[in-house]
C-alpha cells in the first residue's frame, strides 16, 4: 500500500497503531502528519481522534487539486484504546464521503477484528467501503527472505515456528540463531509475540475457556471433532460443533479434507488444524508452560521441551504443507516436467490409517502425482520409494490415463541407489526434491 501511494507521488499520512495509551498514540499520529505535511504547523499533538479527522477534512478543502490520503495500519490497536472509533469513523465518513480528494485506507492483521468489527453487516462501517482486500500469509519461500543468512533447514524451522505473517517474522533478528530468537521474543513476558495469541481471540471468546481449550487440543494433535471434544472434557463432537464453526469463521482453525472430497462440503473425514503456524506453536509449547515463562525460565523450556521436539513438529504439518506449496511455485516458474498440468494439490487419507502426504490432480480430478515428505536425518532410499508406490496402489484413487508421477521430498537428500533408479525410469516419472531445491524456485 505504501509503495503504491509513494509511486503515485501523492503525499500520504501513514500511521501504524501500537499497543500504547491513546495520548501516546495521538503523539505518534501527530508526528506522522508532520512528516507527511512539513508545511503544516502543529504546535501540539491532536487533542482527540475527532480533532484529527476534522483536520483531514480541512486539509482536503485546502488542497482541491491534491489528494489527502490516510493509512491506518493495525487498526485494532487504535480501536482498543478508543472504543468508539469505528462509530466515529462511520459518522465522519457519512458527512464527508463526497469529498473527492479524501482517501482512507484501514488495515489490520487481526482477521477476527477486521471481519467482525469492520466488514460484518452489523459493523458501523458496513456498506461504506469502496474496496476490500484480504492478504494471505507468505509461503515458506517468501518467509525465508526475512532470513537470508539461515540455512535451508533453519529457514524451514523458523517457518514452522512463525509461519508467514510479516509482523511475526519481523520480530526475529536474522543475525541471531533460532534458539536465541525464541527465548528473546516468545519465551519472555510482555513481548509482541508472547501476547499475540491471547489478543487474537475476541473479548467475548476469551471469557469462554472452551475456545482456548480447543485451540490447545488441536495444536496437540486432536484432529477429529470427537477427539477434540474428548481432549477438553466434553461428551461428544456435538458439544464443540458451534465453537469449531466460530473458530473457522475467525480464521483460527482450518478444516481439511482429502483432496478427493474437496467438492463435498459435508465430508465426514475432515480433520482440524490450527490455521496459523505461530498460534499452533504457541498453544502446543508455550501456553502449557506459562508459569515457567513468568518465572524467567524460558531458556530451560526451550532446551528441555521445545528443542528436542522441534524436528517432529516441523515434519508435520509444516514440511508437508511446504512441499505442496513447492509444486505450485515450481509450476509457476515452469520447473515442472511437461505434462504435469496441476489443477489441485492437497493430501489424502483413508481407511487403516493409509495416507499420502502430497496428491495432485488434473482437471478431471484424477491423480497425476503422489508424494511423500521425509524430514529425517537419513537420506531417502529406495524403500521409501517402494512404500509410496504401495500406498498409492492400495489407495483406490482414480488415476489419470498415464501412470502418475511419484515425488519424494527430503530434508537431507537421497541415496545414490534411489537417484540411479529415478534416472533409469523410461520415461522418467520420479521427482526427487531436497530442501535446497525447494528454496531455489
């Protein structure tokens, strides 16, 4: 947004709200105005947000040939200290929306707030927007750009911890290792990342302990509604059904189904995952150990509980999701073999705990690729290739006319025997992708 306004050559006020009191935010907002309009004399900070809004109208009237643009980033922080802000904006915009050179951009990283308090049909600003855009988190390769000095393994590990939210990624120092960053920004009280998960739940949801309990249960591996209910002490899946829907609507949980059932909205084989990797990490490792963090024992928590479990945590679902993202990136870059016309990429599971980490289908929903993801210290060998073949053969999935491609993804690489086998395929229908290759597309 800033880049677009800058390229347009239009002066604009950019204010990123913070978790500060209203007087402190008004001081910072005044400084943002002084930077945007150095010719305007402001002897003291704005007395209120209402005064600031009237200032904008005055500037727009004084600059009929120029645009007065305001960007408020992280709107929820400002609304938190000025509860009537959205209603104030509603009345102000209704009175001045016909001012042609007045442009307002409202942004926030808290999906629950923006949807409920800004976009919802009951919200004060409903039906007053002229446009809306939802920005998705960065994928594994985009997130890695924040840490150019990290090894491929470290890049994947930090993605498993922080996910793809830029505001989270900015909290880590790329010149420090992961352990030091976790201890400094997550396992310490009163930091942005340590407070973030509690803030994400709306106030009314914080009062109902069921929501936080569900998030922790899912982060710890309870995937099916019945398992989630049991994990939090409920009798049946019906007891948590409304909360699961609410958490999905807020973008905190995601419901996944096998790729073959994407067109079935009522699939009974659905699994639930915490949507954001950092929220998942926090609920799994930090939330149960808040007392240790409060006592300043974050280093011990990292060494004894987090570091030993990190490899398993990265393996699933983060590495598997990254492998699926890789296929889309490779397709866009033209790096996939000819004939691999992907229409959908997902995963699949069926009876007897049989599953495929990666499955790609064509436009006819027939399987054209199946893959296995191995986050292990050992190089992937022929036996993993044979196991993938067997799992695909026993899956009963509808195959394309040609034999599906097999893809093996590995953290460390592949044995010479497997590489020779892949090269000997005529026609070659095996993809071997190591971690270094994943960060080259």
